[in-house]
C-alpha cells in the first residue's frame, strides 16, 4: 500500500507540473530545482523541508538521467 501511495503522489506531482506548463514526466520538485539552478524564484527550500533534505536535487538528477541529458 505504501508503494502504491508513493506512485500516486509522483503522478500527482507530474500532473501538477504539466498543468503549470512544465515538461512531460518532470515532477514539480525537479522543476523547482531546475529553476533554482537558473536563479529563478523557486520553492526548493519548502519542498525539501517537507519531503527531506536534497529531495529536489535527487528528483532533478533522476529526471536528467531519464531524459538522457546527463
């Protein structure tokens, strides 16, 4: 059940990101980390506070690997 809920949360994050104009299959956390790297306004500090230290960085790295941009 825990794994199922985690997958639902990830899907909701991707959906939220796409609705807000983000790239396909990118989570909201990964998008905020990308914004942080470009010195744009972001919520990395809040997301990392809620989800754990370096959460956004890990999501961003995973997204880069999946998109073959690394």
